C-alpha cells in the first residue's frame, strides 16, 4: 500500500481499548486491520466482498 490510508473505527468502539478493527476504504479495495497492532497485517477485500460481509453481520 503505497498511498496513505485514512483509518476508521466503528462509532460503537469505545476509548477503553479492547478488540476493535479499523477500516480504510479505497475505491478499489477495503483494508481491515487490528486497532491494537496498526503496523501488523492488513486484510484487503474487494468492495463487493466487504459489502456482503457487513450485510451478513448486520442481520
């Protein structure tokens, strides 16, 4: 990832730490990482795969 990404946590995530993920959206990919290990691995998904995932967990 050569370009700087803007990472976001859910508005449901508190400031106490815990098990959170951060997401950075890009027109061709959605990047997901552990908020506690920001220099660690990043999972990259297509926008369609991310949409299907978030749709499934919302139900």
